[in-house]
């Protein structure tokens, strides 16, 4: 099976997040969103991303890594999930 990340793939922000916190990363369904990823420390969400049309899991993980680096460096939250849920509900 071909490695979708290539030989130089690095997830340094994901690695640092998991090494330096009690955080967790989840990939899967967040109803009504079929595919999403979430990086959180307890109940504190750091990054929540919606998988784009035709985006591979490898691409989603690369975006998670970049977004997690930004969120941690700037003490911000990157949230695509809540706005998408509101959009789908017509709010």
C-alpha cells in the first residue's frame, strides 16, 4: 500500500500537542457532519475541521497539523464545525 503522506510527512504540531498536553484528536462523524476532526484538551476545543469535498484523510491531517500550530501559537480556536452546523440548520 502506498504511503499517502510521503516520506517527508511531518505532523510536528500534532506530535507536540499530544506530547505536551492531555489532549486528544478525534476523526469521524460529528452529526450532521459526516467527516470531521477535532483536537481538544478536555472540554476545550483547539481545532475543529470539516472534511472538504474530495479531501483525503491525509489532506485533512495536514490541515489539522497546520491549524493546530496556528491555534497553539496564537492562543486561538480554529472552528469550522460550529459554523457548518449552524449553516445546515439555517440559523
